[in-house]
C-alpha cells in the first residue's frame, strides 16, 4: 500500500480547480498526516523515550536561556 497516493476522500474533495488549489497549498500537511491516518502504528518504547528526551532538552534550554523578548 502506497501512502503517497491520495485517499478516496481526497480524490472526491479536490477534484475541481478551487479544490486543487487548496490541495496544493495544504500538500505538506497531507503528506505528513496521510501515513498516520491510513496506516496508524503504535509507538515503540524508543520513540516514547525519544519524545521524553526532546521535551526535557527543550525545557532545559528554556530554563537556561529564558524567553526571547525583543
């Protein structure tokens, strides 16, 4: 199954000129979200650890550097 192919709903919604314009503008979102929607998978333990480490690092940077203000 190829996740680059549009779903049936996408094919029906974006079949006219205005719909195609909307699809072109929103294409990055469709490419990012289509695999998650069409073939969802449960996250592995390493993926969960990865998210925790990223959030902890972000919190550390925020704590040490503070909020940016111009």
